[in-house]
């Protein structure tokens, strides 16, 4: 059995980056207890460690999430509709 680390803690928030087509997990994050501080996912646990409880309903694959987010972003209408100059 592997040792628990920060990435399996309830208070650890993973950081991500986004390019034009995909979302990537980066090798850093932060701990939110008792205040925000930078952490690496494989750092040793501290005295505030609480194991994340897996939530079967919340699980989605990274690929699905990447596609869904990209679809959502591309469907946003951030510019006003262009109107024809020939309208009367």
C-alpha cells in the first residue's frame, strides 16, 4: 500500500493549466488549512491531514472534462452580434 501524501488530502487543491485544446495537471497545488500555502502533490502529510472520501457521483474523466470545458468556452458569445450595414 502506498503512503498517503498531500494529493490525497481533503485540503489539497490541485492546480491546472489550459492550452487551446486541453487541460493539464501541473506539478503544484495549495493547501487550504488553516490558510492557503503552496504544496507539491507528493509532499509528506502534516498533522491536519484528512483523507479525501471518494465520491462516485462526482467522478469524471480528465478527457471528458477537457472536452466539456473546451466546448463550453467555444460556445460563449463574447462579442456582440455583427449587424449588416445594409439594413433599412
